[in-house]
């Protein structure tokens, strides 16, 4: 069985969160590092207003491609024109601009469409686009870090559970101890009264 790899993203916006926000940084696990998982991470990083820890769990060595965009066969094209493949619905030309900027590097041009807006790009190029946008979102602020750190899904689960158990114990242990001590005192008092 192949182990899932975990890519860690940390987001710390320049605007300082309130004092309550400093005490707990939300941890988000995204299962699957293909297009949908990475698009979710990009949106979280771009719109986040408080610190986040995002873990993308993906068995492949490259996140952002998934099965659909990992092919290197140039004849495998996306299912529509570039204007429909932007990661940003409010900016439908974004992917076409990416194509225009980098098409020379790949020595590629859509033979049926001289403009990049209507081009049907190779799937691997769209994977490059998704990966470059994740890199941009990660690097946008100094407070964002990206690392693999050799974590496995088991390590991530252990780390999350450790934090959850600590929080639960912090909230419940004083009450449990108080209840047990009270019960033991009552038992000792009852025993002493019987003597």
C-alpha cells in the first residue's frame, strides 16, 4: 500500500488576528492534492484573514496535477478553451494570459486558435498553471511556508489527535480530578464515621 504524502502550508496574514485568534490556529486537512484540492488551498490562502495550517494529503509526488493533469502527452488537451479554465471566475482570461506568457517555453501554440483565449491547451500545461498559482499563493506573503517534512498521513493524524486530546484534557481534567477527589474524601469520611 502506497503511503500518502502530506504537504504542509502555513498562512499567517500580515494583519494581526485578535488575541483569541492567537491561541488556536485552525488546522485544515485537504484529502487529495489534484486540481480540486489545490484550488481549495489557493482559495484559503488568498482569502484567509487569520493564520491557518493547511495539510494537503496526496500520494503523488507532485501536488496540483492529480490524474487528469499529470500526463505529459501533448496530444492530451483540456476539455474546453482557455477562457473556461481560469482558477478565478472573476478573471476568465487568467489562464489564457498564463498561456501567452509561457507558450514559448513549451514551444507550443494551438494550431486552430491564434489567440490563447480560445486555445485548447495540453493537460500538462494546465497542471503547470495550477502548480504555479499555488506557488504564487504560498509565496505571496513572507509568513507563508511550504514544506513536506517527511510527514505521512499517520504522522498528521497523530499530531492532530495529540492537539485534540490536549484541548479536551485542558477543558475536562480539572473537573474530573475535582470529582474524583470529592468522591474519595466522601468515601474516607464515611469510612471514618463507621469506626
